[in-house]
C-alpha cells in the first residue's frame, strides 16, 4: 500500500511484496520483506535518491504494523528484480495468488 501511495503513477502496478521472515518475540516483531519489481529500471524508482523512497515506504509500513500489532516492529526491506513475475504461475502462486 505504501509503495503505491508514495510513488503514485511513477511505478506501474508491477510490484509485489513477499514476507521472507516474520518472527514475533515478546516485545518486538521482526519482519524481513522483499519488494519485487518487473524491470531493472523500476528498482531505482522504489529506492529513490539516496534511499529516500524506500525509507519513507518502510517508515509508513512500520507505523501501520505497530498500530495493528500493538507492539514495536523492526522492518527490513530489500528491492529485487524478478522479470515477468506476473506471467509466471509459479511466482504468482508463491505470492499467494490462486491458480
């Protein structure tokens, strides 16, 4: 959600977030998320100059997660390219889309 709100028309609807790790401890939740885009040219758009876009995306998402879970959240994000993920059934299935 934060990606689309922040980047608006800059990034076509061709990204997906995959939660790689979710560890809930007593006082904190640790989440590792990979953001996938379709092309190399889209990666710098998500990251932004000096990482500013990615930082704003992460801060916004973390705040929403902390409100939802009622505890501190550590959110680690990486931006990766996975070409044609929208056209490959195995990728769609790994992201939770039905067959």
